[in-house]
């Protein structure tokens, strides 16, 4: 008997692996291990590292950003999380997480800039409309 592992995010199926001997993770209560035949299990994980391996194979890793881990049928481990980054070793995973976080921050900065520009264009268009019509609507001003 072996384990099957599936890691998903809202936008992607990050990993689907079968034939695993063990899965390890950590939640608020501490570390946990899952082996074939494990009891039904459900836990919430914060930002943490999940590791797994097939029999005789090296451990592989995924950095998770908040999620839920569920074991069903003693053979299926499902992880639903906000974001996940895979890595072959912890040092490479740390570098990849740092790169992904920098890219996320950069994308947020670009989005904020676009939002500010859109807001400015909307205000300018509103001001042009008000000045072209001779000022604010008198009915609207009566309710001030």
C-alpha cells in the first residue's frame, strides 16, 4: 500500500504524485507524519514545508502558504493551499520561495501603480465633465 499526494492552489494543480511511502508536515500543534493506512485526518497548516518521499527515494519538498491537509482512505493526501513552491532540497526551495515572493511583491507594486493611474484618469474625466456642463448638478447640490 502506498500514498498518493495532490497539492493544489486556487489557480493550479501543483503536484500529483503516487507511490509514496511517507508525507511529513507541521501544523499549529507540531509536526506530523503520514504513512499508508493512516486514519482519516484533517488539519490547517500555516506557512510551512511539506515533505514526501517514495520508498528508497530522497525527500522532496513544497513550501506552502496557508492551507488544509486532508487524508482520506488511508492512501490519499490532499493539500489545498494559497500558494505552493516545489523544491528538490531545502536550500534550493528557500531560494525559489524568495524569488517567488519578490515576483509577487513586484506584481503587487505594478498593480498599485496601475490602480493609481486609473483613479487619476477617472477623477480628471469627472472634472472635465463637470466643467463642461457648467458645474455640479443643481439638484444634487440641493441635497448637500
